[in-house]
C-alpha cells in the first residue's frame, strides 16, 4: 500500500497517543515492526518506541501511521509471535477503536470480538506448576516463548506493564537498567533470551540489551 505524508509537517510535533494505539492495534493482529517500518519508511526502532508508548511524534509520521492503520486494520498480519506478544502486553486490536476516540488519552478500547487477534487459550496452571511447563531453550529458528507456552498470553510479564523501558534509547541507561531488572523477575526469561538471540535485533529481551545479545551470538558462533 502507498503511505504518504506532507513533508512540511516534519517539524510539527503532536501527542503520540493515537499513533501508539494504531501501531499496537496492528501488532495485535500480527503485523511485526519490521513490516510496518518498511511501509512507513522509518526505522524498526522508531516503530518499536512508538508502539511502546513514546510521548510525542512528528505529524508526518503520525499521518503515515494513520494511513497504514486504515489500510491494514482488517487484514491479519503474517506473524503469530507478534500477535501473541501483543496479546501478552494487552494491546487492543484495531476493531476496538473508533476514529473519534483513538486520540483521546481518557478513552478506553471497546471489548474485542476476537476475530483477527484470536489467541488460543488454556487454563492458567497454579503458579507452582508454571516453571515445570516452561520450554527448554529454543535453538535458532525455534518458537518464541509465548508461542511455546500455551497460556503465555495470560502470564504476568514485567514488560507488559511498562514496555517503553524495554525499547528505550540505548543512551538511556536508567530505563535499560529498569528493563533488565524486570527481566530478572520474569518467569520465561531464559526462553525469551534464546528466542531473542536468534530473532530480535532491538530492545531488551531476556535481560540482555541488543549489544549484549550480539556479543553472546558471536561468542556462541566462535564456540561452535
Ligand atoms: S524476559 Fe524480559 S523481555 Fe522477555 S518476556 Fe520477560 S520481561 Fe519481557
């Protein structure tokens, strides 16, 4: 699809509420950041930061996000892991927003009908049994931890509550430190890290930032 925006609005900054909700909505139906970044002609990091809840956005990027949202809102995306991560983080799918409300910070999404973002559910096991159900670490190309755990969408993941720390600017050491501390409390940290070493370029995953994961990947390649 063609996404355009007025270049004169590059320097106009506006609240990012609607843009964040649109990008979260597209993630909820399976559209990964890399695909959205390509369509909007911005970096995947920009998409991830906006999706995580950045405060402000330039008007021309907000307009591209609006056009993309309108073009894709009824089309399921290609990524089941993206859909599951979005469900775990509580992202509301596109159908739950009215255009009139989406930019209002006080508005809430309507209940979802669950058509495009359906995630298979399973009964939540008692907390004491959860660790026994965690998958062994996946090899490259393996499943995302949320895919591997049938009830992953209902786990209490620290990155669900305050996701912007997990995609903070790499110079923001306080936010990165908070994200790593959150990962250390996470029930699926090890499986998440194995997934991220193989599949995720940006942000904190499994307690390691992008440089640390790249270093770990190089170390494993040397050792193999
Ligand atoms: S290990 Fe960290 S990034 Fe992965 S699911 Fe847990 S809190 Fe989120």
